[in-house]
C-alpha cells in the first residue's frame, strides 16, 4: 500500500484526554478515533491489527474444536428475564425498547442466547460435547469509560460456550480452553499468566483470568518465579487425564492479583514471589447447569432419562488485546508490534520522492517485496526524511527499509529492525530474503 493513497492521520502531539500509553499511541498512530465516550472508530491501520489479532484467536479456537457462529448484537429481554439476570446485571446493560414497546438489550454477553439456540438443535447425549463461539461486538455501559480500548463501552469480544454431559466432561472442555488461551497469547508474543478469579455476574464456582504482564498494567500481580520461564504448551488436549495434570501443574505455581495475594504462600512454596503489573485480556468460567436449567436445555441420556448439560463460557477481549500489546511493547518513539499482529511487515521509505532515480529504485523494491508476499506500507510521500522516520517508528512496523540516493548509487539499501535500533546496509536481494525469512 502506498502511503500517499492511504488514510493514516497521525498526530504529533499527545491528546490531552489520553491517560495511558496505549490510548496515547493508538490515537497518535492513527489507529482509532473516539466518536463518543468509550466508543471508537477503527481506522485502516488499526483495523488491520485488529484483524490479525482476531485471526489468531479464531485459529486457536478452531484448533481447540470450537465451532464458529455469529449471534445478533441485539437480544430480547425475555431471554434474560428467563435466566433471572435481566434485573440483576445492573446499569452496565444497555436496555432499549423497539417501536412495538418490546424490551430489548445490546448484548454485554450471550450465555442465554447461546443456550437457547443450542437447546433448539440438540436432542441426545450423542450431540455432546460441543463448544460454540463467536467474535462479535459487545456493549457495556461503563460508568467511567477510560483508557481508550482498555475500558471502552463498545468492544470486540470472542465469547465461547461449552455444553457437556457431566462435570468430568465439562472440566475437560474447560481445560481445553485453558490451554487454547495460553497458545493464543503466546502466538501474539505476549507474556500471560493465568490466575484463579471470582466469577462475578457470570456465576459458577470455577474461573481463571489471564493477565498480560506489563509495567504499565492496571492491576498489581504476584506470581511464582517459574512464570518468568517459557512454558511448553505441547500437551495432548484430547487426553483428559494428561490435560488435567498439566493444568493442575500450572495452577500449583502461585499467581494472583494484588487483592488476592496470600503472603503465607511465599513461605510455603519456598520461592520468591515476583511482583509486576498486569492487564486482564481474557477470562474463562465453569458454571454447571446454571443457564441450561434456567433456559430449559436438556438432552436424552444413555438410559433414556433427561440430562441437563453442564456449561462453561470463555471470553477474550479482542479489541482490548490491542491496547494490552501496546502497553507491553513500546518505547519513547512509538509502538513496537510483535510480528504476528503487525499491520504490515515492512515500511519502505523513499528518502527522495523528488529524485527520479531514487523513486525508480524504491518502486522496484516495492514490487519485489509484494511479489514475495510481503505486506508493505510504502512511504512515497513528498515529505522530509525526518517526518518519514518519525511516522515509521510511531506506527511500529517490524522492519524499516530505507532507499536513498547514496545507497542507490552503491547498490544498497538501509535496513532496521524496529525496537532493535541497529541499522544495516545490504543489497536489494538480501533485503527481500531477510524480511521474508
């Protein structure tokens, strides 16, 4: 994509309303724009990153055996009244009335809707287990929306729902999603720690939150020193016993948010607890038959009797993840995107757009990179070099390739890895091989 034809409204100054790094950089780098309190428009560069994050989430959900669907954002209030949550959920739920005076709501979550849809399509225990998921926009009317996409009112969320015949099967589904979450965040280059959590308005008696470790995180976190080492995620998710043992082993390595820290555990484990900050990016729940019983879901068991399936739900804040990644990966100059979620792999900078020879060389390299399947943002604007370098650092694309008159005369271009700082001169063919590899 040529930057001269792109829509990238970067800002030199930090907007006064932005209090945290991710919000500041998302506005300055032209990723988002606020349209109302806690509601954002996603601009081209931000949307590309959002789609990359969404793709990783989707791939790991599919790998875990979940099946994708898409539910409406507007739900009938009757569903929530049936489960008893309509009045209990609180003012965060946006309640609306249509022209026929029917009570509706903008979905903050979808346990009731998924349960109802599933109930209409299953009859027997042979239809279990199943995990259904969607990646859909949600709305929660936060009393004080702040911190950009980290605590907005409208947000993109992956929510999944499992249906199992009994507790043992439900725990296996829970554990499958547990490992799927660890794989999801690892694929994005994130250091994430799972922590036992309260179930809140979702309900149930088993839940884990997943926190990105970041110096600028919103919560204090304490964790066993083992969490500083990379974890092997090679476990057979189809082997229930092996998977349970794996998850139990992880949970044995203590981790908690600041309000749940138990100092006695430090002495009990014989290890030093590490302290940092964390950002919650996902939560999983097991809640038994709370929703299936309330919504009338039952299947015929092996002996012909009716069985009420056990359920769990599993959320990932897809749009929130973008803010978390930036909080964990940035410097004074701007964003440093991990390769897996970067909007482009290379930003190609033509230092002299007014020089025919330099432009011809840059155009040729642009064509070579695209032919090699490399996603390139080509800064072909008639701008000074300093402005182009500042934009490249701000938007955080992993590789910067610079074409200038001196390099063209010598048959070389300059290559820099964003975040590493070191620059290297190399020939055109070597550049193409380097960024592709």
